[in-house]
C-alpha cells in the first residue's frame, strides 16, 4: 500500500504558469525576442536555465553563458516580486482536503518541484508546515525527466519508491516518477499525460481512498 504522496507544485497545487509567463514575457520584451503562450507551454516543469534556452531559440544572436545567467536572474527577480502577492486563496480547490486526508491516512507528504522558489511559494500559500520534506531543486543533479528529485524525496521521507505515489501536471514529471519506480497520478489533460497510471482533471478530483488501498 502507498505510504507517501509526493507532489509537484506548479500546476498541481497552484497555478503559477501564468506568473512565470508574465515574468518571461517582460524579459523577452526587454531583449526583443518573440515569446507567446504556446512557447510558455513548453516551459512547464522545465528548470530556469533550460526554460531560458527554449526562449532564446527565437533570438537573433547567441548569448554567452554569463549573459544567460544574467537573463535568468533578471527573470527570477520579476517572478519573485510577483509571488510576494501569493496567498492561501491561490491554492487550487481541494488541496487543503487532500493534504488533510493524507495526514489522516498516515501518509508522508513530500514536495518535488523544479522551482527554486518552492519553499517561498508554499510559505505564501500557507501550507509549508504540512510537508514532511521539501526537495531543494538547486541541489538536485539531473532535472526531470530524470528520477533524481523524486528519489531524493523518497529517501528523505524514508519510504521505498515502490510505496510512493507521485502527482504531476507535466509529461516530463510523469516520466521522472516512473523512472523512480513510483506510481504516477497525472493532473490535467488525459492525452498530454497518457503515460500516467491515472489522470484526473484537477487535484479536487483526487480521492485518497482510491489511491491508498492500491
Ligand atoms: P524557478 P514545478 C517548475 O515547477 C515550473 O513548472 C517551471 O515552469 C519553472 O521554470 C521551474 O519550476 C523553475 O522555477 O525559476 O522558480 O526555479 O512544476 O516542477 O513545480
Ligand atoms: Mg508542474
């Protein structure tokens, strides 16, 4: 039976895709590179520098590693400023209940987000204390779709991967969960997340009773 639930953050517990979009859009406008919502879709679950490289595919010149770092840092400053306004009302419906049910069922609760701002965001959302462990994305060697971050969380929780369930909204995240030897719940579009063991339209549809027994 399952003994731990490991959550992704952006797109699972709250909708920060739009906030990331606004920050990247501001940066892209400043450097005169085309950027739109379709390109933003490709950034879901992708770490900061890899996201920048996707945006720079449209650039007319190349950027040195040093310049890329400056651009990524600049974008992050816009993002960090924006998330200061995050509050518990930004949690997706159902999150509070799912966390309470998991606690009630005796499950460990972990976070496996690619975001280096994950702890700040959980704090603003008012749920930081409800996690037994929050992965430090900056300390993870290989980003999703590699299994590293999910294995790090399982190890810290003291639960073997075969008894963990990962919850993700990005295809790369589902791949990472499976590569870690865990069951995967996809949140979002059933076609985009066809690899998941179960796909739910949103986290409000997650009933722990269906999950814990399996
Ligand atoms: P940061 P997740 C990911 O979070 C986002 O989906 C992705 O769009 C973002 O670029 C990445 O975090 C890095 O975020 O710049 O704050 O470190 O979905 O893995 O929770
Ligand atoms: Mg995500």
